[in-house]
């Protein structure tokens, strides 16, 4: 009997990947192995794996990757301060390289020659999976059934019925949703109109304003840029993020409505929920304000934007991100301390911060002359030298701006006026 070649499919249990199991068998002749990665989506991963076996997979793997996802992907990105286009915490984008690595690991264990995913030909995820697998295991073939077949959802449902494939539901959701511990992404349907306010039904993690819980203050402890405790209780990353998702989400924190530039060249309106990520980014930035020098902070903003672009574009496994990571780790050496956050009415506000090696000195910052150690007399010489190039240029080349009087309404009072 001829042994069939194997393909490892990233399996979510939904319609697309359930149909893909049989399609990969019938159309490409593979024995299909599935991998279900638990990144905190609140689904029964073991039940999903059992469904894969009933659908025809020869073996089904489940990986509880919640902790490694936060520790090895989300927290380094937090330390970099990376938000795509300044707002998106990159939850879905960060999950893809991890799942790609798990696919490669299972493929090597199972002796597979290919891996497969359920991405369409229009989004960013197809790039992330294909590029990540190519970086880790260029010898593996990457197959994308949904991108390659000519079936729409009605055709997939008919295919599933014809082949006896178990699907969770046949009613089409008006939205496309992806979720993990770091965030929840919602798109399509009426959200494709950027003028339309998202209806309440799209949100699951964040409370509607009238339902906000009372204000609460939480203390978040950091060690070398990594969150390690909540209100004095040490927690693993997945535990801390889960707790903050609940606490901050109950107060409406973490809603993001963003029109972003996709890698494939189109603009897409996305709704995100990321209570913990939004809170932790604000807290981390506040702690860095005490411990990072001005020049490092300025350059770090450049690094943050580049890091976010690399992750968004699927280049986690790249030489540049690895090099940037070395820089980020060096900047976090003294980012140890605590930040006090007030969570209320859809906002996570910094209300206190302290660090063991803070560069903030009250004797320099104070305006109280009795305790002020700043040399005010030195300011005159500093300003003289700082402004010297501009004064020299003006004398030699003329004023840099129009010197004509500005035409503004002015009122003048003089002593003795009635």
C-alpha cells in the first residue's frame, strides 16, 4: 500500500478549515494532520481536535500556547512600545508567527512535507503564515485551500453536507472575528462602512458605557520592562493579561476603531478590543518616562514603529526584528518599578509611577527655591550656546521667517488712559 504524503493544517474547527481537511485529501492527496493552538480564544481545544478526527484527520494535535504567546511574543512587543499605526496592539499579527512555528514543529515530528492554513487571498494573515514558514522551514510546501478553491460560503456548506462534515453552525455571522489573549479583532459586515458606528453586538470583552463598573485603581509591577504583578500579587503573563482583560474590559477600556493600511495594498476598517494590552502599554510607557533618557526615548519611537511594521507584515522571524530586539532589551534594563492605573469610563489613566532607578529627581524638578538644587544661573549660558547657530544664521543670511508685522487685532492700554 502506497503511503500518502502528510500535510499539517492549522485547524480552528470552523467551516473553512473543516472543509479544508477533506479538500486536502481529495484534491491534493494528502493525509491531513491538524494542529489546534490554544491562545486564549475561550474554546474547547480538545473538542475541536476530536472534531478534526471525525472529519478525517489522521491525527490531531492541541498546543496550549497561552503562556509562551504572552511571554515570547506579546511582552517583547510591549517592551518595544510597538503599536501598528500608533493604535493597534497587533494581537492577531503576533499570533501568526507562533502558530507557524508550531506548524513547523508538528510537521517535522509527523514527517509532513507541507503545512496549510485557512487564510483567504485578500488579508494579511496569508502573508504572515507563508513568510514565517518559509523563514523557519523553506523545505516545506505551504498550502492555502481557501485561497485556492473557487468556493464561497454557500458552496462550502453544500460541500460539507455532501461529505458529512460536521460544522458548528450554518448561519453566517455578519462579522469576521479573531481572538486571543492579547486582543479581539472584528471586521466585515456593516463595519465596512467607516461612517457607521459599530453596533453594541460587535463587542464581547468591553462593557457598554452605561454598564461601566465603578472606578478602580490597580498597581502593575514591572521587572526589566516585563509585567510581573498585579496589586502586589505575582502572576504569570497569561494570568495577568487575563485578569486585566476582565477588570479593564468591565470598565469599557480597550475599544479601538481603526482604518488601517493592509500589507496587500488596501485600507480596512477594523474594530479591536484589547483591554489588557491598552492598559499595559499605557503603564509601560509611564514607567519608561522615569527610567529612559531623552535620546533613547526619541530613538525608541523609531524602533517601535519599525517593530510594529515588521510584525504586521509577517516578518517576526527576520534579521532586523532580531536586531531590534537586542536594542529593546538593553533599553529595559532599568525599567523596574510599579505604575498605578485608574480604570474608569473607558479610559486607563496613569495616576502614579515609581522606579527603583528613576531618573526623576524632585530636587531638580521642584520650583520650591528652598529645596531646589538646579543652578538657575547656568541656564543663561546654556541658552546662549544653544541659540548661537540660529542667531549666527540670521545675522549672515537674514531672518528665517517673514519679519513683517502680523495683521492681528490688538488692544493697547497706556498708563493714564481714562
